[in-house]
């Protein structure tokens, strides 16, 4: 199992423990692969989360290493719009980032990153 797969597994566990339902993993939406597609109900409304999982060396991350590039954020935003166009439904969507260190320990979770 690759290190990224281990981080994705850990992210799925983290999200489930936080009340999220995992809808799919490694889901292609348009030309973008979403690491985790999850949802959670807030105030009786389903919120969809497009979650990017990153694994970084903690020392680099703490020194300002950007784990989610501007180009990648734009591709995720495009995925959200694409999903709206194919489903024809409107629901709150969030682009999220969860960061793990080299020991597969969660060091940050940004539910509304982009």
C-alpha cells in the first residue's frame, strides 16, 4: 500500500470519527480526481465536501510549504461546478484539505480551504 493510500485511509477514519459519511474515494469528476467525497448534515441540510489529502514532511509544512497549489484549487472549484451541472441539484459544497505528516498523523484539517 502506498504512503498516499495510507494517508487517505487515515483521512477517511478521521472524517468518519468527525461525523462525516464517506461517499466515495478517488472519484473522477470531470478531469479532476477527488481523493475523498464526503457529506455531513448540518442544520438538516446535506453539505458535500471535496477533500484533498496531502502527506508532507512536517518540518517543510511548518516552514510554509503550500500543500495545495492555486492551480489545484482552481481545478477543484471547476469540479464543484461540474458536479452541479450534471446533478442539477443545489447543495452547499466545500473544498477541504487534510494534511498528514510522514508518520501518517493528522497535522491540519481545513474544512473550508478554497
